[in-house]
C-alpha cells in the first residue's frame, strides 16, 4: 500500500535539483500525457515502473519517495520513451539524472558499487587473465593486458571513488 | 583499403569471441584494416547511471587514444559502447562546459580530446562505408532458405538525436537489408527491448521482457535470430533456458551474430567464424544452409 504524501514532508526544491542535473534540464516541459509510460517495455512487465509517475513525484517534491525507491533502477535505458515524448523531455536522460542524484544521496544499489569495483580492479567490467587469453589465443584473437591505472585515476578525478565497494564488502 | 580502430569493449572479448572473430574475418574479405589499440579499456557505459562524468571521461579516454594513434574512424561491436562513445562525441562537439570538464580529467592522464574520431557501430559501418552492393558481391553461397529474425537492439538506433538520421528508431531496417544481402529472408515479429538493461536490477522482469520478443519470433517461424550486440546475446542466448523455464515452453531459437551469418554466406571456413562458441546448437541452421546449396 502506498502511503499518503504530506506537504510538510515534501521538498519543493527537489524539482530544481533535478533540473540542474545534466539530463534533467527539460523536466518542466512535461505536460503529463503518459506517452512515456505507455511506450515503456519495462512497464509492460512491471506495474510499479511508470516514468510519468516518477516525473509527477519529482514535481510534487517527493524526494525521498523517488530516490529511495529501487524502482528507478528498473529502467532498461532503451530510450523508447525519449524517442516518443512529444515534448522532448528527454525522459531516459532524466531518469538517468535521477539515478545519479540517488547515488550521491546514498541510495546506490549494491550491484552498481560492485560494477565500479570491477572497473577499478581490471579496467574493464569482465576480467581478462590467463584463462581468458588462452581461449582468445585458440580463436586467433589478440591477447589483452589489463591496464587499470588510468581507469582508477578517472574514477577518482570524476568524483566516483566514493562509489567503490568498502573493504569489508 | 579502409582503416579503422576496432573497439571491442568489455563483454565481447570474453563472452562474445564468436562475434569478434567472425567480424575480423569478414572485415578481411571486405578490405577493412582493423587496428587494435592496447590501451583501450571499458567504454564507460556501466558507470553512466552512477556518475555521468565517469562514463564520459572513460569513453573520451579511448577516443583520445585512437586520435593519438592517428585513427579518425572507430568501429564498435557493442550497442552500449556505440551509444556511450557517440554520446561523448556529441557533448564534446556541442557542450563546451562538458568538453572542458572532460578535458580537465584527461589532462591528468596526459591526454586531450576534441571530437576528432568518428564512431560507428560495425553494422552501420558495413551499411554506410562498405555498402550493400559490395556485401552482395562478396556472397558466394546465398543462404536462400534461411528465415531470420533480425534483432538490432535499442542503442543501435536510439537515441536517434545522436545518430544523424541513420536508420529509423521506430522501424529499423538497415540490419534487415544486411541480412537480405546474404540471400536469407526476413521474418517480421513484434519487437521489444531484450531486457538486458534491467537484468542487474530485477532478473524476472528482464526475462519476461525477453520472452515477449522470443515468443513472437517463434510464432513467425524464424530459424535463427541475428544479433549485433553482446547484451542482447546475454538475454536471448545465454538466458534462453531460463526464459523457457519461466515461460513453460521451449523456444530453441539459435542465434548468430551478423558477421557469422555473412561469413557463412561468404563461404569462410567455419572454424574461423567461432561457431562452436554459440551456446544454442546450430545443427539445424547449418543443415538448412547445406540443403539449400544443394537445391
């Protein structure tokens, strides 16, 4: 059951925060036609994921409800909503902006910190060691040497070190 | 002879070696010189949802390395790499604030980048730079009795604002034309996102998304699916058994990466096309090709 939204718990500044985030700039263009939700292939399987509802909640200032709800992570980034939006809201980019804010505010899913950890360790999402290179060699493919140094530097310089898994994880 | 950097990304060199090997083979026939750069790493796409600037700087690093090696053209095999690298190029060309921020990071690793390298997905490259006529002329054994469900995947055409009018996001046709150039015929089906982007967040939802498309391909009697993205392969091939279990009926739909299909039509030796890497048995497809050539 959804809980009622009380005005004193809403944050009227949230919509401006989203509009300042790259990708979220065109939020105010939305006229709530629902084309995004009706175009969404995730929504076909999952009632709870509705891009228009997320936009409405942002406009209402329901910051906690939007950022803490894992539902935003269901977006497949297929860009169907973005293609069809008659107002050019850039809905997929907007959802991505919301995910970036959610991470910054402490709501990063564990799968995402793990991905960041793999990148820092290997410079790539999937490890390439002797085993993988042996298989590549058999198929006459060039061998690959992992070079994570620059990748670690970029993670650090772009402010993403805080999203790396903690030592205990 | 055309020349381009080959960017293979993270998933292809480990889980899509069949795609990589077959593309390198067909590129030889089509006279494309592919240059590997030992410094290439992740394109950055996996970090985009977490921290946009990490994703942009990671892709700009790869593009800067290509530019440093005097390569003005880059071929990508993965749809996500294509989208993220093209997105970065787009911002560097149109958004000076973002361009400066990216270069502030690149400077620290002694690189800079100003949008010099043109990125194209391998199939877009074949379609635009090589052309259907040349591809048709390279076919030695037309695959005339094969019914193919061609699945381009989302980021091959979307977001369309990045791709300069290439193809049609609502009704993609370039992969169909590339498949037809091999002599195979095209099966229509109801297409939806493969679900790959949702897999990490909620597996069942992602699998249900994939099932919708597989069902329609099956109903329309496809012999095989042709793919051009390793994430679509994770869903449609590597997770097909799970989808069958969830759906309660078998699909048994083998997949071929497009360069494997083209390679078969070019009559390239099968061991050079990585066919043994394909997880769903290709026996029926290969038999059908064999019998078609006898007729």
